C-alpha cells in the first residue's frame, strides 16, 4: 500500500524540466549549430569579391598613409594582364627597380594578387579617364591626396563592386554596384 505522503508527492510535480529533457534539448541545439556555423562562416569570409575589396582598401589606405609619413609620392600600379595591385614609393632605390624588355622602368614594391574569381574591370579617374587594359597608375601626393578615382571589380558570378577614392577627404567608399563618375550619389 502506498502511503498518503508518497502519493501526494507524485501528483504535485512543480512543472519543471528533468535533467534528461534538458540534455536532449542541448544536444539538438549543439547539432544544429554544428551544421549551421560552417555554412555561415563560408558565406561571410569566402566571398572573394568582398575579400579582394577589403585588401585593396587596405593597400590604398597604406599607400596614402605612407605618402604622408614619408613625405614622398606613392603609386598604386594596377596590372590588368597579371591581375595584380602593387605599391611603390617615388624615390625607391635603384637596386629595387626592374626594367621591362623595352627599357621602361618597372618598379618593385608590395604586390597583391587579385583572386582568380575576381576581375579588375576598369579604373576611372577624373584626369586619366577610363582604362581597362595594360597598367594603370594611381598617384598619391606627398600629402596623401589622390585624384577622384573609381576602381571597378567583378566576381565570376557577375556581381560588381566599386571602390571610390576621394581626392582630399581621405575617405574611401565602397558601392555594391558599378558606379560612374557622373552618378549623383557619389558627388560631395
């Protein structure tokens, strides 16, 4: 026979969860997280267009800051044939310079290879116009100034990205589409 005390305790449960129920829920949450996080991480960090844009922004910022701190002109060389971006200081020592087969100077500096999945479409500047082949030079003055310049990138999926270099403000803007110099959205 069950005592009255034991039967009351059986029916007066507090409505909480048992340890086993909590463990099952924790295991299910862990499994869902284990499957979701790698996909999220891949989409956030492996987008080659955004990664390339961030790297170019870093190189642009570095060139501008180096020009000011060293009181020397800096140049960014965009090579459409090799799909690279490189930086060079104006008064680079002769031992660090290279020459092409036709005798033109080819300066050596920090070089960044643009990802194969990203295409350098063109570079448009106020004074240089639109260029989409060969080598394009973007010059930073001793004070870090640069012509108003647009750098257009395209992913293999067809997505466009535009980097706007501001002449005097030291501000670089990024647009998720192909922007022209005449576009009213980028006028100051």
